[in-house]
C-alpha cells in the first residue's frame, strides 16, 4: 500500500494526543486476532515483518536470509499480492523463487505442493493465522518507534509488548541508536544489527553532483547511505511509497538535471518501477544488507529451524 507518513508520527504533539482515543480501534483489531486459529505448516517458515509502518528493510533482510539458507534448503519467498508492490516482488525474484497469492495461506499451500522446504515471508507478522517457526520484527534506526503510539496517533501497528512473542528484533540503518536498543531490550533481548552497503559504486563518478529521487518507505535512509558514500546531493525528489512514476514525473526530473548538470540516481526498487522508455540517463544504487556478527545470527537461525 502507498504510505505517506505524517510528521506527527515521529513526535508527541497536539495532533498525536488528540488521536490517542482512536487507538482503541487498533488495539481491538489486534486483540481480536488473538482468537485466530493458527495453522502450522509442514514447510519451515521465517516471517520478516514490522510493527512500525513502512520502510524498515524487510525485503533486504529476506534476501540475506535466502543467501544464508539456500544451500541447505529449497527456499522460496512468500509475498502477499498487493497491486502496488510489483517492485518488491520483482526484486525478490532476482534473488530466488517467489510465490505471491492473495493470501499467505494459499501461497504456503502452493509452496508445499512444489516441494519447497523453507518459506521466507516478506511481511506478515500481523497475520495471526500462520504459526511461524521464526518471526523477526524489523526497525529502522533513524525512525525507531516514532512517538511510540499505536495507529492513528503514532506509527505502531502493534504495542511494543508484542515483541516478547517474536523470535528476534532486527535494527537496520547507518545510525547506531542505543536509546532504541535499550527500549526494545525490555521486550526482547535477541537484537541484531545491520546496515546498507552499496555494491556498485564503481558505476558512479562521485566527483559530479547528483539529483536523487525515490518513492520508498524510508527515503532518509537512502539519503544517509548516499552521503556516507560521498555522493554530492544537489537536488532531491521524494514521492510516496510505491509511487507509480509517470512520463511527466521523469520528464520534469530529467529537465532539471540537464539544466543544472546533475547526474540522476535512484534506488533499485524505484528503478524497477520505471517504464523502459524512461530509464535512459538514470542509474540506481544497488545495495545489500550487511549483518553485524553474521555468524552469531546464522547460528541463532539454525537453532530455530
């Protein structure tokens, strides 16, 4: 789904205070899910999700999990089919097999029929009908838990107490947020850390000035990665998450870049959403997730599977 996060989600302010009474609806929806009948599948399952809305790095972690397990298991990605998330499905398909149906249950049934023995689910922690073998909640270290309130007063889909029921917590981002770690450890002390690392820097002349555009859940993290790797950013265009770029969008961006002699850069997910005719003179930064102490993380996973 397309997400534009209101700024009040990050802080406690008048708007968030006024919306607190409405969080009862989010609480009641979550409470009702506790009565769902969970199904345990024969196929092993790892669910990577979040309780903070959007932009926490779930897809990147799923790709790394596939790298860890694909030699031992016949792996498959599971992604619930949303019409506006074709970019994420295409990205997953470049790294492995993907099944994407209208429900995770149908996808898992198909995975079992096709003799896969490990399913890596991109999103789905709030789907209480599946009994996952491993459940991982992702947080971005820049946004953390925002103001800490449930939707709509804050950015949280579930209360922090739910972390006690998940296997682990994953913190993703350039920033090492010790305050966030301390808060989350109250609920789950199995915390792992990672950051984004570009793997195609040789494709760029970083002596030049750049214009970047993106329509992702966490544009701040993309900008942080660019700055850390010495890209000189002169202009930026930020669109809603999963934005479908029109020819006019790209025409405007290219016109400004040409006029100001700027190179154009975007994310791999955004690049995959572009029509082929609009890709000319646009490059994307290819990144992968670098997991801190990967051996410890791998051992943790293998104990659970």
